[in-house]
C-alpha cells in the first residue's frame, strides 16, 4: 500500500504515519512546518519530508490513499491534486476505522479522562499479554508509538475525541469509529468555537451512543448527571448500558488503595477521585473484553499514569512539583482537589494557563468561576500573543480575575514574570501544580522544579 500524508507533522498524524510504516506500508508526507518531537521521530523512521512545504507532484496515481490532517486547509494544493486524480482521501479517524473495521473496537469518549482511561486499558492488556491495536493521545511508558496497527490483533482501543474530523469533514472524530464497546467518562462543555451551546455539545455524545454497533456495550460514568441524562435519552434496546461509580478507596501514608467488595486493598501508583473513576471505566471495559476483576486489579496496580496527567516532575521530602493537561473548568476542579486530598498538610500553589480557543473566549471565561477555590495560591496565566493569533479580542487581566470570582487569584500575562514569582517563593511544606494544554510559553518544568527544590 502506498499512502501519502498531507500535514504529516501533526501529533496524531506522524504517529499514524509511523504505525503504517511499521505495518509495512510505503509512507510519504508533506507539511509546511514540522517541530519536535514529530520531526525527530519521523527522521528516525526515514519518513521526514526532504523539504518543507506542499508539492502537488508528490500526488500521483500510484497512491492508494491520501490521509488529510486538520492542519491542512481546503485549498491545499496537494489535496486539490488528489481530488483531481480521484485518489481516495481519508481523514485521520476515517483511516483508523478503515484499519479496524474487522476488529472489536473499544472507543473511549468524554470531555475529560479519555487519555487516562485509554492508557489504563492498554496497560492492563499489555500486562496480560493481550494483543491489541490502539490509538492514544499521549506518549505512554512501555509503548513506542501512540498508534499501533497490525494484521493480527483482534481488538483496537481508540481514544475518541469529539473535535472535528478534518477541514472537509465537520463531524466529530468519535462519530466515525462505530464502537463495539463505548465509554463516556464525563461531559463538560468544551470547544465552544464548534459547539456554541451546551445542548449542541451534549448532542454529540448522544449521537456517539446511537452509533454503537448492535449487541454492543455502553459504559458510562453514573456520577455525572449530564452523562446519565444523555445515556437515558437514547433508546437502545440492542445494547447493554453499564453505569460505573468512583471506586471505594482510602489514602494511607501517601498511597491510595482501592478497596474491593471483599475488603481486599490494591495499592495504586496514581491518585485523585477522577483517577478512581477512570479506573472503574477501564475495569468495565476490560471486563467486557473477558478480563476478570482480579487480573485487572493486579495489572492496574503498576500503572504510573499517562503523560501530563497528574505527572510528577520532581519532589523531595518537603515539596512536589506536578504537571497536568487540565485546562477546562471541570478538569481544574478535579486536579486541584486530587492534589489537596493526596497532600492535605501541604500548601498548594496551582497555576493554570488559558491556552485553548474556548478558554481565551470572553464569553466562556464565566465558566471558570470558583474552579480554583481549593488552591491556597491560585495563579492564572495567558499570553496576549496567543489571543491575537486566535483572532480573539484582547483579554483584560482584571476581567480574567473577575471571571474566576476568587480574591486570591494572581493573573500574569508575561511568562518570565510568572517564573520569577514562582522561584522567589518559599516552598517548604508546599506543592506546585502546573496545568495547561500548552507549556506556559516555553517554561521548562524540570528546570523550574530543580530551582524550586534547591531554594
């Protein structure tokens, strides 16, 4: 098979390109910008384009398929040539379905927890020697790539994003996978540039349920009222609906334990109520694949977490520095609460970056009211250049402060000043939590942690 990627440098796209290369396909690609880690990883596998930019001459009749990334535009010259030649054009999720249509598909959807639940399932399956294809949105320990495609595996586990499929296909990605086993972890309004009301956003999850294959399974968080209302609203007598709750647990000497119905205690390497919910989602999905509770608990006890999901950067006996992907209001609440519960005796400095389109939108800012109240020192950062780049009106720091409705909030719009503020603080008996889908405009978290712990 000859496959060409338009916008091969994307996080998801370059991983799919590597997966197909490892499967034995002949892979080519183009992009107008490629940064690390994609650049280095493509180079490692001999897939890095020789030059930067679009070249319609790469699109020939010898191609079996073209895969189009979100980064490309509708007038992309390579896309126009592919259409002209009548070459089959796939979006990223369409091609994942094409590769998995004869497999049992486990699709994890939800506004939060998708990556972690997917990672948990994959960790358990790997520990138990279960041959599995997959697509996950973060680099996982023990997995070389974020996408694996094979001829042999009978199961594919897919992280199901609700964002748009491609520039020429406005469907949410998870509407294309037609799961046999579907998970919905939670629903909290996001992507308001695409789903302008919460009702429109919730409807995407209702449609996801409608697309479950007959005789399939829906696993949903019964602790989330919006998830429950969506699950109840879709009549499906031909599928099994299973609600799950937060696992019973206790924290002792800094370790979280799951308590089973028979009273047995399983120590975990992760913590936080959301992770205790995520574990139950993963357990139910694994049960649906024929894995016993005992085997699941034994395997999950060695799970260290997904990248940037309550990930420990560095710690000593007095201070711990964590980073997390949290950026939406519900994620901030859950992540901050998890840190306070795990370290109740320590002061928490919690920094979040307004980085996504939704979070930088004045109309959406009101959703953040009270979401950082559990932090002892709540800090909000945004970059005025990022606001301008997204063609949004300028953000007033005072309006940001007012939106969070917290008198303790500190607002920064210069990352150098934020870094300076953090390094000058006294950190004895305090923890730092850095939350963003970005990187606070280049702050090196490990270097920052080193400075904090040495202060």
